[in-house]
């Protein structure tokens, strides 16, 4: 094909350059679509896409919180387990045959509700608290017996009560930062 007397090499007649352009456009479009779609929808706070009872997993089986919430002791977040994590144990025989059959039948990934009780402008690091000797139940209560997911609703007074309180001193914790920028972005 000629354009004003100039021969166009391969672009319009099916050459390798054309396929490179097509591949680039397809890959770019996929990334753009992924970006524009945003985060997947999750159930509202307090709701989960599958039934879960902390009492069964904690009291009955004796699992520690970190068995499922793998990041709780070392990182900023106490990660929610994936369906693959659940299936590590649920491939084993269970007492409740109906529940086992339902889980085995539907192995698809379920979106977990993030039961975050803190505003986005608050900085909190689970690992720092765990390293200081704060137990999960100190903040979240004994969730197994009460089947509470996030303990009480947290606010600044919940943190200050511990950081400045007598319990903090009695446990031998080092003084914690209580200036605004330590916890607020």
C-alpha cells in the first residue's frame, strides 16, 4: 500500500509489526479494564459471604488466632484466610457431614468482609502490639466464646485507656507514644 508515494512496511499488510501493535493494544486494554473495574464488592461490615463460627474453630478444635489470621503476629494486618487456607483443614474428616459436603462442593473463593473498626486515617500495626506481648483477646475479647469478630467498636479512647492506663504499667509495657502523629496520618 502506498501513501503519498511512501511504502508502509508491514503495518497495514499483516506483517510482524502489526501483530506487535495488536498485542500491545490488547494487553494495555486488559490492564486498563482491570484498573477501571476497581476492587471487587465485599459484603457489608459485619456480614460474611459464608457462615463461620469462631467457637467451633477455637474452643472445639483449639486453633490459635494466628492459624487463620497469619499476619496478626508480625505484620500490620491480621489477614483473612483464603478458601484454599480453609480447605487445608476441611479436606480432613469433619463431624458435620453436611457442612463438609457443602464446603467440598463449593471451593470457589469467597470475598471476606473486612471487619475493620478503625477509620482509614488511623495507623495500627498488629505485629507491633503482638511483639509487645499484647494478646489477641486483649483487644478482641475472647471471641471464641462470644463469637465476636472484632471485639468492641474501637475508638481513640479504647487505645488511650490501655496506652495511658494502669494495666499498661502493670504488665510492664514500655511507654507507648500518645502524640497525634504516632497513630494518625
